[in-house]
């Protein structure tokens, strides 16, 4: 099988995997009886921030699943997957806040936004994988071994690790929670 077909198959399967698992994560916290560990990986309320976990964690898991089979097919695996994941996370609030300016929140639009964000993120990853094929990148950067791409991968791994650290943290403490906490204390003092 050609590497481009192999990459395409993995990205299509990954799209379905992320949509299915992200949809399951939407309800996991309530179904678990509000277990805190489950809340770190799934939406605990209907805020936009909590809904950003829905594409993030499944795409991170899918990245760990597909890294081994695609390790020889692409040279910029982490960079492409991170950019695709970031695109998913950017699309959801951008579309949500853009359409809620004109109308009230609609469940069908929110679901479609999640699915479209995942599809677009996976397409971006796939397109970057094709551009990142070792023979093409070596000619462009005049690089003769895979070591010159290590710094890109290390930076991307740090970004994904930081995101993995802060998503659960902001569930328990965030600037928004402090603002609402201060407001509620102020309102009670009157």
C-alpha cells in the first residue's frame, strides 16, 4: 500500500474515532456519577471551554494509536497532528461565538460544528503529512537525515504536553471561576 493511501485511511478512521469518542466524552461525566478523574477528560458543563476537551483528548489518543503505523510514512508526524488538533480547538469557539451573535444557541449547529472541526483538523493533518514526506522535505530544507526535524517534534510535544496539563487544571481553577466567585461574594455582601 502506498504511504499516501495509508495516511488517508488512517486519517479517515481517525476522524470517525475522534467524532465517536468525543461524543461519548460529552456524556461521560454525568454517566460516571460525576467522578473527578472523568471530569478532567470530559465536559463537566455546557461551557465552550469544556467542549474543547471533546476533540482534544480523542485526537491525542488517536495520535498515540497511529504514531507506530505511520512512523515511516511521514517525517513531521507530531507537527501535523498538533496543527490539526489546534485547528479543531480554534474552530469550535470561533464558529460558536460567530453564530451566537446573530441567533440563540442551537444544538444542531453545535453538533455540526464539532464534526466539522474534527473533519477540518484531520484534513489539515493529512495535507501536512503529504507535504511532510521525508524525500520532499529533505530537498526543500537541504537536510539529509531525520535529525533536523527533531527540534520541531520536541516543540510540538511540549505544546501538547502543556495542553494536556492545563485542560484538567482549568476545570478546577480558572480565571473565569475566580471572576464568578468574586461576583457572587460581592452580590451576597450587598
